């Protein structure tokens, strides 16, 4: 599987790069021999310093110099090198500073006691210092692991999806632990690799099968290597409660106990993240299904009611003409024909809105812009709505020298038809519908105002949503609830904006304002 752009959504590690923990363990192993060598070198330097200080300090107090050397060795080398340093200091003190010198014999009983106490004190002091160092290293390792877990939890918590969580987890474990990692999940009863380290791009059917067993059983699986130099695989279950959500595969030559515990903690954190994103994706899918069903119901309601009304009028008028014969006068037949034409145009507007809605939802609304005369477009829109606008007084308040606009004239005509038709639905008969406009920089700002009841301020942005008026209830006037939504889509396609405001100071009336680009202005 290919890693997609989701990887770029999460930063691999937001802290300074450090040596991976597995490499730290290997470095400690190689450092063991160097610690013993360092202990010998330290005691040689301590012996040299004691020879220098012999002229100013009593011989008995030189043991403190050697004990200081033992403490230094214990602080960096641990218990083994500290014991070596203790015996090396014992031998050096005996050889260089007790009588007879330059021999390992002891003649005086006091010197023998001093040497014995020195050796005992050195071993005890070195052991205590080494134990303190071990505890400090364990504490530092614990802090390091807690820090790594905290960063891991933060990183996967920021991931917005299950796929992003998987990639963030693999990137973090690979960078932090210095191992190769692959993450597997089950989809439709098939185990699939959803994220992996770059070196694991080639599919391994044996590992996939082992991960499938881990997901099925919820137990870790170790896949032994075929050769001594080939790394083995550790497959850990990613479990949330009783359910195994995924399998985390780690390929490495050696996994120590503390490292395995850290990997298991990674798996636990990963399970919580998967549980969160899976729940979020399930809720989002349920929400989308609910919204889709709501839109489908609204569309069916609109089609069954608003499209059927003009069809009934057309069928009734046509049937009357067909069956009436000579019983109807010429003016009566003319009225019936006019009814058929008007209802047909009304039906055509509904169908056009449905088609425009489909184009908008698929991103297929592409305006073919040319320099157009707004007055001509307004005239065409008024002719299409002549019966709807007949009860109203249409007033134009436009500048005498109207600039040409860079638009698709067919789409802008549909925009004006939708907005004017919306005004005609709610404005009282014999009221005024005003079309006003003026130039603003490279835009022509137009406003269509009516004297209807107005729209509450909190609902003014909702009127541009599809089916808003349909879902408001059956008491609303006839309409598909698509007109203003399509108007916004047309304006957006031309790079403009559209909004609603009240016509009058008392919040009555509705004014729909939109901007269109002026031709030749480089908008």
C-alpha cells in the first residue's frame, strides 16, 4: 500500500534527534570493556597524583586520594570497574607507599590494617557510588521512556484519522526506537498493511499471516529468523478492551525487556487512538448518512409537491382544451394556453434549479465569462418571470453609464430569476421590488429589495443552504428551497460574494446583495 499525503499532516518528531533506545543498549554493551580500561587509566593517574602529593601529605592520608579515584570510576563505570579500581588502588598503595616500597610485602602491622581498611572502604564506597549511578541511570531511562510515551501520545492525538494515526505511530516508533515497524489491520476479513517503515515496502506473506494470528487471538507472536544474522519479528496486539484493533510488527535482532515494555506501552496508546478515530469516523459516517437521508427526503418532498403542482395545471388546461371543442370562446382558449405556458415555464425553472444543484454538488459549474450588458440580462430575467412579477412594481435604480460585467450571461440570468422569484414569493401584492446597483472598485454591487416580512438575523446565513425552506415546515410557500443556494453557487463561481440584510430600519423586508466583476478590470 502506498503512503499518502496524510504522512505530511503530522511531524515525525518534534524534539531534537537522539540515539534510538535499541542503539543505546548496544552502545552500553560495547562500552563495558572501555569502562574497565578507563578504570585502570584512572588509577594510574591517581597513583601519579599520589606520588606528587607525597611530599606534602602524610602517607596514611594518601588512601583518600585512591578512594577518590575509586568513586570517580564507580560514577562512570559501575560496580565492576569500581571493584577493579579498588584492588588496583590497593595494589598501587601497597607497592609505592608501604614499607618496604616497590614490593608487595607488608612488614608493619599498622600498614596491614591500613591496607585492609582501605580495601574495604574502597569496595564499600565504590559499590555505593555504583549503586547510586545505577539508580540515576534507571531514573533517567524512566524519564526518557515517559517523555517518549508522552510525545507519542501527543503525536497520535493530533492525527485526524485512523490512517494518520497509523503513519504517525510508525514514524515515531521507527525514529525513536531505531527499528523497522509495520502496522496491520483487518479490512473485510483480510489483513492489510496500513503503515510501515520505508525498508519494509516489500510484502511479506509470513509476517502478514502472523499478524492475522495476533489480531485473531489477541496474543503476541514471535517470528524467528531463518538465519543467525537475520532479524526476528515481534508481533504485538493493539488491544482496546477485549477487542484487538491492529497488530504492531517490530523487526529487530534483539529486544530487551525494558524496550519490549515500552513497545507494549506504545501499542496500548495506539489502541486508544484507534478507538478514538474509529468512533469519530463511525459518528461522521452516521452523520453523513443522516444528512443524506434528510436531503433525499427534502428533495422527494419538493419534487412530489412543487413539481406536481404545475404539472396538474398543465394537464388540466390541456385536457380542457382537448375536450372542450367549440364550447369555449377564443379568449377562454387563450387563457388556458397562457396557463399551460406559464406553468410550463414554472416547471422549467424548477427543473433548471435541480440541474444546477447537481452541477454545483459535483463541482461542474464552470462559468464562460464574456463582457455582458447587465440591463439586457435583467430584461431577459423579467420576461421569464413576467407572470410572477405582474402584481409588483419593479423599480430600477442603476447608474446611467452602466459598465459591462465579466460574467456568464446565462448563469447570471438564472441568478436574477432565482432572486426575483424569491422576492415575488414573499412580497405583498402591489408592493415595490427594487433593483439597485453601483460600481465599487473592480466590482459591480447589486441589491434586490422587497417589502416582505423579512428574515430574522440569525437565519440570514441559513437561507443559502439547500432545502432550508423545505425543512422549515409545510406552512412555507411553494418552492424547492434551492433558488438562493444556487444563487450563492453562481456568485461564488464568479469570485464574488452574496449576503442578506433587512430592507427597512424595523428589520422588515429582505435585501439580497451580491457583487459581480466589472469587465476589463483584471479581477
